[in-house]
DNA sequence: GCGACAG
DNA sequence: ATCTTGTCGC
């Protein structure tokens, strides 16, 4: 049995869900400080091999400051609601290394924030782990029902507005931002149907894993 | 039991 | 997310 299979074997979905319920109580909302540098993180896979990309850009100019890649095996399987336990195997070391070298005022994460069965989606998990303001951006809905209020479509789950639509995207707070703030900032950095740093991170990770097109990221870190 | 189900 | 051929539309 491989190292990865042993890790997958040890992963307990029920314990993971209980951990999310506990950790969700530690989230904070608050308001965003001054934004100068914002990031986007995404992971692409080939089998269990994950390539994480972190792109940092200036705000509001959206000029690329840095782009890093990290290759690592993701052993935990994908289970709806437990995405963080898979993606963090790649994102944690990638983000950890980056934060030792540069500052990030706000991070966009590919996935949901609090629009999650236990209010603790990937963006919330990342924000809490690194004490970093985060916003979750997802292409598909995980929980809740869409409800129009004024000219904005919100996602309501258990009577609470936990996300809002922006074009075809679902935007939800992770850590340190209100939903209104998340919507406003995300709108201001979305240029091609996706927040710019996330679009670049997606492109870089896909290219690195062998998608064919040329990438936009040079720095590659250890695996 | 059945449908829903981020990436 | 990834696998994977052809097809529809600008």
C-alpha cells in the first residue's frame, strides 16, 4: 500500500465534518483594510498529483507581482463538503511558503466560503488557517436556494444569505469580509468572467499540469 | 429510498 | 477536477 493510500485510509469524513463545525465558530467577519496586494489560488490535478498556483497582483491595477507553483500529491479523496481536506494538501505548503516572503491583503479561493453545509468551505478554511482575509468564488452552488432581493440574487441557506451571484459565479465570504464587501471587491477585479488573480492561477496550474497551452508562471517549488 | 453534491 | 469527439455558434 502506497503512502497516499494509507493517508486516504486514515481520513475520517465524520471527524472532518465535526472539525468543520467546531472551526466554523472561530470565523470572524469584520471589515477589509486597505488593499494593495491581492492573490488568487487554484489547484489542477492529474490523477492524485496536484499542481497549485498562487498569483499575486497589485490592486487596483491588477498587474502581476508574482506567480508560484507547487506540485504535491493530494491523497484525500474529493467528497462534497470536504473539498478543503483535499486541496489544502497542496494549498497549505504553497501559501505557507509564499507568506514567509510577501504580504497578501486579500486572497481569492476557488471554491465556497461560508456558503457551505457547516459554514466552513475551502475559503473559510484557508482564511482561518493563515489568518488572512479570503473570498470564495465558485462556479456551481453547493447549498442553499437562490433568492432575488433588489437587483442581486442571493443564496439563502437556513434563513441566512451566505453568498450572492455575480454573473455565473457564486461569491461568498471566507474570513474577514462581509458579503457586501466580497461582492463589491470581486466585481472590481473581475474582467473575463472570473476574478483576475483566480483566472491567472487557473491558467498557470492547468498549463503546468500539461494542458497544452503556454503558461504564465515561472517559479516552481518543491514537490 | 431518492436527489443534490464546491473542486 | 479530469476523461474525452464531435459539434454548434460567433
